[in-house]
C-alpha cells in the first residue's frame, strides 16, 4: 500500500503536469486547495479522477455532467463547486 505522502506527491504532480497549461492551472489549484484535507480513501479517489482524460474533466467542470463511470460523489462535488 502506498503511503499518504507518496500518494499526495503523485496527485500534485499529476494535477500540475497535464499537457495543457489551462488544465495544469485548473487541476493544480483544485488539488492544492483540497489535497491536505482528504483521507486515504478520498486521496485514492482523487488520483483516479485525475486519470480521466482532460476533455472529460473539463466538460464536467463546465456542465456538471460526468461522461465516465467515475462515481466518487465527494470528489465530484468538490470539483463541481470549485471556483478558480
């Protein structure tokens, strides 16, 4: 099992190095706001959320509708209500 510090570092890296500057900013700021306050289960869910394609994440951010089988209500609600 991966420890929390290692998982947090992976999450921060994944959020900040997406491939497009816009997604780096959006996800980087989102992760920085919440990552230290999540429990291990939520950290794993956040990491799984970040594995989704940028288009899916961005469309969810704009519309509130997820085009994926990702189901973590806590992560989705945090992201849906996040404002830059």
